[in-house]
């Protein structure tokens, strides 16, 4: 199914590019109309430094896991150096031409990684719902904000997973309702109650997860050696940096 979607996308996107350049014309080319490259989001133009807008924002969400160490990509719709750097790292990570410019090849790779509900291929919303059965409700922000926050973390985790050798990552706790967070002894106002925090367990190792997370867009890292974090590595998206995994780095 993914291959079929990508195939359609490549034709549709290249067709759209060719048309925009005025290289082709005529009914035989125009019919049938190019399908959307992806049912979630389709980019219609090449983007590079200096560009801005919602299409840049959509790109930033999907490359945020390829940030330089300690220099997260702001999801602000402005294609600055951090975004260009992340696009370069994404391109290098997937064996594409490396130029920091987002064009058909980069979009094709994103479409290939993306499921119809906009989640990356190796993660699903169901892995991040509150473990007390309350879904994404009952937190410290709206259900829709939680879904947005969870989705952004999922793209970072997709990058982390790829960098760690395409090994499955195990989410032990994603979003938590306030009551569930209280039940498990989470910090008051925990990132988990916003959907911006995620706990990982298992392979490859908690320290490998913590170390690689530094260059995967996570400003919050709490892992082995930190109080209460010897059996999981906690990652979150926050504005200021807080890295605490003394047994790892
Ligand atoms: Zn946590």
C-alpha cells in the first residue's frame, strides 16, 4: 500500500512540477488529473532558505528529528538555517542528494514514510494514548493540542529510530490524563499531560536512546542516573534545554 501511494505521488508531483514550469501541455498530459501525492499533505513547490508559510511548517514537523545537536527546529513556518540543516541531515540519512533544499526527491521520501493519517510509518497514535484508557482527553490541554504534540514527537521518534539502525522503539508511556499522571506518580504538570513527553524502554539501550535524542530535536532528556529514570528514558519537547542522564553523558 505504501509503495502504491508513493508511485502515484511521484507521477502526480512530477506532473505538477512540469506543469508549473510550462514544460508540458495538452489534454493527453492533463488527464487524468494528478492525484494528490499523499492524502495527508502534498507540497506543490520546492522550498529553500528564506521561504515561509504553511508548507514550510508542514516540512518542519517532518524533519524536526534531524536537527543539529542541541539546536531544535522551531515549527514556525520560516525556512531558516536550522531547517536547512535538518533537511540536509534528513537527505543524508535516507541516501538522497544533499543540498538542504526540499524538492520532489525529499517530498517523495516523506510520502514514503507517511501513513494516511499523517503519522510516520513506524508509529501509531494508539501507542501514545493514556494508559488509563482515556485516549487523549483529561490532560492539561485540549485533545486536539495533545494530538498535535504527539504527532510532532512521533516524527522525531521516526528519525531517532532510523538513526539507531531501524530498530523498533517501545513507548511505555505517551500522553497521560492528569488523573493517570497522579496515579503513576508523575511530576505535577508533567510534559506527559500535554502529549509533549514520551517514555521509551528496551533496545537498543536507554543510554543509546538518550544520546541520540540530543540530535533528534528533544530539548528534554531524562535518563539513566537521574532519579526514577533507570528503567526508561524520558524525552520531551520543551522550550529550554534540560538534559539529565548522568550515566550516559
Ligand atoms: Zn516521562
